[in-house]
C-alpha cells in the first residue's frame, strides 16, 4: 500500500536526538526514606534541564531502569517532564529478568 510506504518513509526521515532531560542528585537516597518524608524529598532530588526540548514540537521518550513502586515517577518525574511542554511523553521502563526471586528481600 502506497500510504504505508509514505508513512514509513516519513517516520524513517525523522530526526532523533538523545539528551539527559532529568538527572538525579546522587546524594539524595529517596528509596530508604520513611513514607511520610519520601514524597517531599523526591520533588527536590531531581534536576530538570531546560532548553533540551522544543516546547510543543518534540515528543519526549523517557527511559528508566529503576521503577520500584512508581510513586517517584508519578509524583516527581512526570510532572517535571510535563513542564518542558512536549507534545507527548512516552515512558519506557526496563529491568533485568528476575531469575532467582528472593521473597525475603535479603
């Protein structure tokens, strides 16, 4: 189908840029904080890099390999990314395969 071919050519011709948009302060250990203080700390543990996205033009694809509960993502990271005004935010999470689960957390 010619429409499919045109769509593919358009997609392959898109410019892809890679840049760090959000970085975490390595000294801020939000995971080990108690629940009552974790939410307020996570909002200040990340730095946003302005000028990396063209507002209302770029699609932001975020990669993360450390999603545990999803609270930090929901309460801190996505609201920060939204301030950059991308047309869309696509979040991709990955982790290594769990081969030998440890139910006791040791």
